[in-house]
C-alpha cells in the first residue's frame, strides 16, 4: 500500500519539477526578450544623447545650413562618426542583438536621411571606391527597410549602390570584402 503512495508522490514531484522548469524557462526567455528591447532603445537613443554623436550632428547641421559642408578632414570625421553609429545599429540587427521592429520605428528615417546626405563622393577623395562600400551592413539595412516607390516617406537607393548590394547578396564570399 505504501509503495503505491510513494509512486504517486514521485510522479507528483516529477510533474511539479517539470512545471517549475517550464516556468523558469519561460521567465528566462521573457527576460532575454525584454533585455533585447532595452538594448535596442538604448542604442537608438544614442543618436540624441551621446555627446560625440550629438556634437558631430550639430557641426554637420551647422555646416549644411551655412552651405559650408566640404570634404575637409574635420567634416569627414564627423560624417564617419555618424555613419559608424548607424552601421553599428545595422550590425547589431544583423546579429540579432537588437529588435528590428523597434529599431526600424525609431531610426529608419534617421538612417535614410543621413545616408542620403553623407553617402556622397564629394565629401571623400575620388581615388577609393564610394564611401558606402565601407558600410555593407548599413547598405543592406537600407535595402531591407526601403519603402515602395510612391510612398511619401520613401527614400530611394541609388542605382550603383543597389547593383553593388545585389552583387554582394549573390556572391557570399564577396560579403566579407
């Protein structure tokens, strides 16, 4: 008689342990999801709150408003600071460190406006390839986030950049170059 009670008790203990393990797993997954969202919001807010990025934005905006944005070393440094920040977001999204939906809602316009402004050969020497070739993940992100033509919020990716992206997508070994 006691043997059957011991067996029932053992099965009840196994069931309770399985339920606790399931709850623990669910909590861990929820915490990871919330951390990913928080990392995304933190990374996106750096555009407004990081002092280096803010200073670069301020200097570039002032130069643009004064029609004085040139390819000087100082301006190139500011442009590269902004593009490196945006490329960091793109790399984080590619590696699933950030939540893409949240990032898209927060920085899509920022990505396209800055790339449209600063992916210009006039700010960089003519000898190397176009500057956007140094930002593969950022250009791939632009392609992924591009809106259909006709949408008033749409930005268009220039033809040479689009061709280069297609080439990188079709040749996996070229992605690393």
